[in-house]
DNA sequence: CGATAATACGGAGAACCTCTCCGCTTGGCT
DNA sequence: AGCCAAGCGGAGAGGTTCTCCGTATTATCG
């Protein structure tokens, strides 16, 4: 635990005044609720209204929609990182399977928030991209070292595949199908590429 | 060739007046261009303007954005159906691979139009869903009968996987990665599920 | 070849959304 | 207490979706 969120430390660039910090938090709460209810295209006006602040305040804290989405996602995704740590206790192969299923469940549950962020280039500098990539890398490299995953697959590949499944089989679709598709993919990931 | 688009036949439900038909065609042309340039979220106003008609006319012909997208996609997708027919001359395994790669290229090229339609439930009644499913089924069942594809995979599964890859590795991303991911998936599709 | 009725057009306009700008308030510091 | 930078909020410009209804056009029939 390193207090990633930074509740105690004073990051540079973050608001210094108490009200600014409070508003930031309110906005995040409102955004989390609203995105959950109405999907990633929810009205930013509405979010500001729910948070009890003006639109200007929202845009000062989060200049773009994606910045807000990313911030909302950041702490949800932090749980996936923790899960990756926990799974280090199990066998590499099981850990890989379990974590990817957890990731899939997450990606499917948030109305495409994860997808709408990750479908665009996995640019560095975005908190949540970094977190996910780190977690995926952790689980994957362990599996690769144990020979439970082919070495020519990257963490990015895995993320893309899972996000793709989550996106194409949206939250309304059959959850069983999504899980089945992931299992199919996992089979390929386990297969050695040498066996042509 | 069965004149699927129905240029000659008079479908019920389609406009009877000459100007209506002409406007419908103009709208489709304008929509095709505009979606290609600006993606699936392009302004419908702009499309109407380009077509030289009022917004009301656009909405009468295509009540929703998706209806317009679906209509635009329909004839593009018809080419994929033709491709499936052509590939019937090659080996079942090759046909499967080649067609899925063609589908992937298509899905990646149209600025997410295919994705934005297919990511939502593959509801019947939508022209383009039907067409794609038919083409995929054609290629897949032949491969399955030849033992070149596991029997527990459905055409829907394949469509979802390809669309997912196209969505998560957007048109800006590395094309090589998308192809590689598809190859990975294809490996799993070829593998017999009995070999647990 | 008109006349008539059904059909389709078009654009004004209501409601909404994103995003900016700037006068005013408030919190932190001395 | 008093100053002043940091932060707030909401009016408003510009764009979008979608509707409604008076007007124009087309097919059809006498």
C-alpha cells in the first residue's frame, strides 16, 4: 500500500485551497454516479449540477471529458491492481485466468467507461492506462516465466483483447458469451506458438 | 447476384414518389462521405446540408442515427458477402482466415461505423447485421464441416471477436497488432476443444 | 390535359449540450 | 483584521438533435 491516491501527500499541480479540493471530490462522486447511470456520454452539465457546482468549476478541474472519465476510473481500477497482487499467491496459470476474468467483469460493468477510454490509443501519462498495464504485465510475465503463456504476447495485447470483448458484447448482452470468448482467447494464449 | 439492394424491385414501405427516392439516395451518398470523413458521430445536420435537403427530410427517411448508419453500411457490407461467396472456391481453412481478415480490415477502416453498430445487440431486422451474420455463417460452417474449426464456436462469436479487435485497436492504432490479435484468435478457433 | 388528394419537403424553433469568459467571493497568510 | 491570489459560478455563444406544420410537388383519375 503506497497511498497511490495521494490522500496525505500534497502532489504538485493539485488544488491548494480547501474548497477546491472539496469540489474536486464532489465532482468525482457525482461523475461516478452519473456515468454509472447514463454511460460515458452523460451530460457534463448534469454532473456539475449534481455536484452542486457551476459548469465552469467542472471544466477547471477536468478540462476534458476524458480527464474526468480517467479520474473516475483511476480508483476503480486500483482495485484491479490490488487483485493482481493478491493473485501472486496462486499458480501463474490460474492467476492469469482469474485476473483477466476479473478485468473483463470490470470492463463490462461500467457501461463502456473503460472501453471508451482504452479503445483510444493507450497513451502514457493517463493514470488508469498505466495502472492497468502494470497489473496486466505483472500477471502476464509471471505466467510467461512459468511457461503458462506464450512469450510473444504482450500485456497490451491482452488488454486489447479483453476490452474488445467487453466492448463488442456490451453490458446488455449475454454475460456467458463474453466469458466464453475470453476462455477461447485464453486457450490461444496458453498454446505455444512453436506448434505450427 | 440477387439485387439485394432492390434497385429494380419495389419494396413495400419504401417511398413511392420519385423525389423521395432521389432524396433518399442523395442522403445515403452524403452520409457515406460524411461518416467516412468525420466518423460515426458526424453531425446529421451537416449530412442533410450536403445532401441539399432539410433536416426534416433526413429524419423522415432515417428516424434515428443508427438507421442511417445501418443503411450506409448495408451496401458496403454486401461486398463482404460477395467475398464470402468467392472464397468458397478455396480451402475451408484458408477461406475462414481470409474472410475474417477481410472483415477485420473493413471494420477497422470505417472509423468505427461497423463497431458502433455491431457493438450493440446484434438485433435481427437490421439489414447489415443479417448480411454479416449470413456471410460469417457460410464461411464458418464450411470450415467446421471440414474439421478446420471447432464446432462449439458460433458465427456470432467470430463477429464479436473481430469487431472487438477492431474497436479496441482503433483505426489510428498499429494495424499489425490488430492482425496479430486476429491470428491469435484464429489459432484458438482451429484448436479442437477436446484437447483439454 | 387539368384537377384533386395524397405525399413529401423544408426550415423555423425548442430544448439541450459543450465550453469560455470574467466579475465576484472566499480561503489562506501575515 | 486585511490583503490578494485562487477559485467560483453562471450568463451566453455556438453547435446539435429532433419536431411540427404550412407549402410545394407528384401521381392519379376523370
